[in-house]
């Protein structure tokens, strides 16, 4: 049974496929292309912390960040997450978000699941550039082990309390993410076959201590992407480079966005 947290509705909402999504536009009159931030599997607008604002301020680009369905203060999920959720988010939801908010041909900055969504979108639509923080293109045992362990911790209650600060229904948010990744049908998920369609510049940032994935993820992306790829490996860094190593991640991201957009 889910437990919905009572919070005021966000002031900025758009509707996609019948679901209301919380979003925020930064630096509305800033440079184009718009820099769009796609959060991780348990993320939301707020859980990015200051990273979107820092990138937008440093580049002077227009920025857009939103919480996916079932996350943050967007509509809470009322059903299990589908096995093809990455593809649905990339090919149904994201195109509508970008069209409604005038952010076509964006720079996509995706973390974890958000990085995977960014890759699928870029394989089907024009994109100015991709910044991928700890992305996934296939399932690894190390990630599944971490997710299973986190599921046990969630049952103890402490994690649910922490998540309640950032999600309308923290139980539903966690269960949707945890259950789909541990579903046996998801074990064969793999998007490597799409990578050779991507021709835009790509920046890969991966922590060497990532508990959800290994360097094999960015190795596969670098090897198969059709366009130019830059790669940053960070020491003393887990699954969230923008939180574990904020200064280095921000510097690499800002320099890359400026170069990709012709402002070096």
C-alpha cells in the first residue's frame, strides 16, 4: 500500500499522456539550445541539488528540468513500471515535454536512467549534444545486487522517510524503480543496438566507485557511438558524479557544452 505525502501542488505543470509533470525553466531568455536535465531512477527536480542551476549559470543557456511521472511532485504512479519504461520515456514522454516547452534539438544531460533515456531519444531525434552521468546501456550483476540490497533497506523504513522529502508517494516511487530493475524480464534489457545511430557530441562521466555499474557501460557507449565522444573517469566517486565530485563534474560539463555549442 502506498502512502502519499501531502504537499502543495507545484506551480509549474504540464500534461503528457494524461499525467501532470512538475517542471522548472531556468534562464528563460538564455542562449539556445536549451539544456534539459533528466534525473536518475529515484530522482526528481530537487534531488539534482544545485547542478542544473550551476550549469545554466555558467553557460548562460536556457535550462529545463522536470520530474518524470511517479517522481517528485509530478503525479504519483498508480501502476507498476512497464519493462519498456526507458523507451516509453524517450519516445513518448520526452518528445512531448520538449515540444510543449519549446526545447527541441536540446542538449540532454542525463543521470543513470536519465542517461539511458537520453541515448534512446538521441537515436531517434536530433540532439545538439549529450552529457551522460553514469548511464546504463545494459543490465549488470553489480547493479542488481545493489538494487536488491537497497530494497531490503527500504523495508526497514529509514530510506522511505528520507525519500518523503522529495516525492509525493515515496513508496510508489521506490517500488516502481526497484521492482522493474529486479524483474526477470528486464534482465535482457539492452540498448547498444541504437548507439551507432547517434552522431552528436557525447560526454561520458563515470565514477570509479559506482555501486550500480562498471566502466563497461561507458566502454560500450564510447566504442559504438557514431559521433565524437569525450570521457571523464572520476576517483572517489560513486553513482552520482555531480554530488560526489561536484566541481570536477561541473567543470567538465560546462566546458563540453560550450564547445559543443560553438562557444569555446
